[in-house]
C-alpha cells in the first residue's frame, strides 16, 4: 500500500446496550481493519465516510432511526477533515467514533398494495407487524418476498414501484407503504442457447425442459438449472430473460453456458493400519459425442505392503453414461469391470458387465433397472467354486435430506432387488436389501441432531454355499458395525467367516455442534448376519460404541470416529479409528 496511514480507532456507544455496541463494532471498517492502514490521509477520510454510512445502516437494521454517528480524525470532525483534506502529522492518527443510537422505533401504519398480481394486503403476512421493532431488514425482506411471490405467479418483471417510509420522531413510529408493480403475466417463449462449443444446443434445450407456452415460473428455471448442472459438462449456467412480447405475453429465454474441460485425470491414495496402502487413478472424457456422454476408465490397487503381489487387491473398470436417451429424465449407463478382492473371509476374482436405464421420477425419487452378468472364481471355507450369475437388478432411492453431507432433517431410503440365476450350478436366487436413514434436529439452530439408520437384507437361495462369497451378507467395519473388523461378523465354518443369507444393522448417533467449526458425536452400532434367509437371531446382535470429532469445512464435515467392539470375535481389534468426509450416514 503506497503511503500507508496508520491509525487507532475507538468506538463508543452512548446507550443502547452491550449487544448493539458489539454489532456496531462488527460493522465498522475503521474498527475491524486497523491492521490494514489505508493509503494516505485521503484513504483514511474515505474509509471514515464509508464507515458512517455502514453504522447508520446498522442503526436502521436495529430499528434506530433517530441516532447519530460522529467521527473525528485527530480531533477534527469528519466534515471539517473532508473540507481541508489535511490532518496533523502525528501517527498513528487517533480516530474517535461516537454513536448515539437514539430510541427504538416500532412499526406504525403499514400498507401493502400492488398494481396487478392479487397480493395479500395483510402486513403481518409479510412480516411487518404494527407495534414490533421496525428493523430495516424486515422491510427489505418483505420487498423481496413480494417480488418473489409475484414472479412465482408468472410475473417475471415484478418490482417494488414505490416505497414510502416516514419516521415520526415525536412518537417513535415508522409508517411504511409499499406499492408493487406486477407487470404483465408471461408465458415461456422460445428457448435459445449461447456459449456451446461441442454440446448440441438442442440437447441443452431438451434437458432444460422449460415448458414453452406454459406460465412463467422461477421454479421451472431452478429445476432446469439443476438438471443442466447434473450433466457435469458446464462450468457456468445463466438464464437470461428477454422482453415480454406478443398478445399472449411470451418471454424468450436464452441459456448462456460455459463448457468445462472435456478431459479429466485424477489419482488418490489411502492407508489403513490393517490393509496397508492403496492407490487409485481414473481418466474421464466428458461430453464424448456432444450430448452429455461420459466415458470413464478407472483402476486401483489395494493391500500394498500387507500381501504378496498375487494376493493384493486389484480392480479395473470402464463405464459409459448417456443422459436423455428416452426424454430428459431417463439416462443409460453400462460398465465392464474386473477385480480381485482379498478380505480375510474369502478371495474373489470376478468380471461384471451391467447395463441400466435410470429414471428421475421427481426431485426426491429416482430409480434404475437393468441386466447384469457376473462371473466369479472364489475361495473360502467351503473351497474353490466358480459362479456365473445372470440377473435383473433394480433399485429405488428416495432422498429429501436438506444436506447430503451433513443432514439435519429428512429421510434417505434405498430399496434394492435382483432375481438371478447361476448358469454354472443351476441355482436360482434373489437378492434384496433396504436401508433407511432419518434425521431430526432438536433445536432451531440445528446444533443438536439425532440420526438413525436401519438396514436389512435377505438372499433367497438353496444354501449359503450356493451364493458367491462376495455377494453374501457379512457385517462389520465402517458403514456397518464400527469397532469390528471389516466384513468379519457373520456365520462361520471352522472358525472362518463365510457370511449368510440375511442381515440386520442398526445405528444411532447424537450429533452436537459445539462451535461453528467443531462438533462431537456419540454413537451405537449393532448388527449381525445370519445363515438363513430370514434372521433367526440365534446369534445376538454385535454391538459397537464410540465417539467422534467433526471439523466442519465449506465442503462438508471432516469425520474422525473411534469405536470399541463390546463382543469382539476372532480378528476383531480392541478399538478402531475411522476417518472420512461427511457424516457416517
């Protein structure tokens, strides 16, 4: 900063209470930026002028319309310093801010009217209640709500045409009159697209699904924005509303987009005290043919350092996704993958090919159905077996959580089912599993939250042995029963876990947000896997308890959990630590 002018500022509030004084100091740039000296005396004077406006606005926000703000620089009133543009040479400059808030004003007469749009004239409906504190923020909020309601009724050019605010200092009342102008009602007209380089503009219009000829609605535009964002091919999306024209009030819409880079390369690494190191990498090509297609190639290696090369875990997968195959709400996806898994319970080498049609039924409900071919060679306590399953998997997902990574209310539910036939061993089987999570905040600030999850599954098959080991139910580990080893809870043969044909899992958490960035969690997990297709509970539920720490970041909470198994079995640890991003469920 050229010619920095250091200063020391002090703000005094003559009355109004400690809370108001704290608010004023928080709004004052002179107070908050003392460690950032302005450039020259002119810079200090400019900062003081800006500060006076900010402090007056803060007084209005607290319903104080008769207050005064006096600022002096080196003992010279701000107006005089502005005229002479010269301050004494002593540094740092002493800056004094004296605020007299004046009395609190309450709302007096409040009148709401509109030219068109049929608005409610009840002031209380808009939050402007006669007799309540006349905070300026309430007026601005009411104006925004009025315009938002009119736009929601099909008036895109709605505005506040006139605002009349009168402060009666003799009785400390604030009279408010707001007059809205709805403008003409509009219908969606032609939709055009600007900014595409590779993407087909007609595809963008199709996916936006703006109802041409329908009454204008901001919600339709918001939904269109979400659908285009979910394609993952645009870095920015902007809807530009044209001028209303014609006898039917058509409103042309221009969708302005900026395309993201088409090639993506990524890599990651992980470490576990039990499973050793793991590495993964992927390559993706966005917008492959100009209509939102995505081609992905990915691979990973696990258990590095804990197993020989032959027994490490490997995976490779190529996947293709195409949106908008049967209309904008339906997409197609297919993948071919091969992997080797080597948990303690079994060793599996498998190849999977699948293809799905995906459908978005509503903002909360989506589903998919398809076909799958699964080949596996597996070794476990039953021996070495080959399987070739042909199945018809389908699932349905409901999600109305308020935040995917840190929910405080809502429900998340997934239901999966797949009839399948093992062509090598001539066995028919069916897989079913359901999971439901729910969240409830105990206070308005959402600092105390109860969270619960229930999972249950069943496999209809002649025997446990007829089901591939990698498809059997085995509990334990993160996402299941914390504190127990990964996939180490379930029926055993000769002391080795083989898994079962049914599963029950329960989890409960109490989440407490201590500060804006720090939270703590207490949790209990319970569950088990059973040999029969219906749990007989001959083996009691395994229970794990623990506590965790949360550090809230802009992208979600960083999670650290410590859990202890109350009934450890073979190969289970004394305690376990889990680290991740987002809540456990």
